[in-house]
């Protein structure tokens, strides 16, 4: 499954859920506040900007935001909210494409680095972030922790989330460090829709090594955007990497 095929016009149309899910104020508010703080008054670049879930409210705080996005359909959806002058976007792969200028902050949220399907591409993503940052700049990644401890021997799938109208199921290939997320949405009609997204999962220690290869040092790691302590049982993390000043 190629990412540009997954994030097509239909996926872009259904992506936004204003006020709920990852668009809920209690999710989005802390994300935007922390990123604005980390930008430190400078410019921000979002890898995989998508429909602007984070970029639009971040720009509204006064942070100049530019984006890189592989999917033209997602960019089209973003353009229903803001124009090119407000949030410029370069079309292409976040591991290789270069946006003009330099930045104090590059960020990659909601597990999106795992959309890159090989370790080499993920390392290239770190190096591309470093390429865009001025000395002392930060690269921020939000990423889930693989839940392999929930996977009994011989079983390949776990239920990762259950909500009204939604079930999330992950199937693991532990040999190749791959996951396919199965997103089932349904209503009272008795029919369900399935959206598949493939990932290469990354352990925090492996992520830190990728950062070192690109010249970064780990500045902080928390369990969420509000600064909760990252613990053994944490399901995700927000990691802040910094280049030498």
C-alpha cells in the first residue's frame, strides 16, 4: 500500500472530525500550546501537514507555519481552511523534500513518522528535519509505543481502541517490525467501513539512535503534550530532539 494511494480524496474528505477524536479541544489544545512554546518565536515546519489539524490553530497563535505533504487530496482539504499565503505547503515526501528557508521547529505528530515503511526512510526523515533547522532548533515527534506485550504467542492481532461507532485493530509482523492498523467505523445501518494504514513501528531507543545519526540530542520525553512523566506503561510519547546551538 503506497501512502499516496491511502491518503486519497475519500480519506481526506473523512479525515476531519471537528470537536471530537484527535480534533477534540482537550487533545488539540495542549498540542498547539506546547508546539508554540517550543517554536520560541521562530518559524515552524510541519512534516505531513495533512488537512492542517495542528498547523491551522498553531498559525492562529502567531507562529509562522509551513508544511510538507505527500497527498494532494489532503492539501486540497487544507486549502478549504487557509490559503497558500497563510500556510505555504510543499508537495512531496517528508524524508526528502526541502521547504524554503530555515526554522526553529520541525514537528511530526500523531504517529506519522511510522508511515515511512523502512528504517532507512525514517533515518532520512531525521536528517531532513536537521537540514531545515537553524542551530539549536528542535525536532518534535509524537509516537505510539508498540504494544507487543499484549500479543500472546501465536497471535498476530490486538484490539487497540474501542469507542462508539469505532473499533481499531492492529495486526503485527514482528519479524519486519510492521503493523497494519484496521480502522472500522460503523453506524446503526448494520454496515461498517474499513480504512487500512500500514506502519513500521519504532521503539523509543531506536528513535533516539536515529536522532543521533542526524546530529540531534534528546532534550525531553514525556507521555503526552501536557508533560506527564514517561513510564514503562506509557502508550505514547512526545520526544523533543535538539541540534547543538
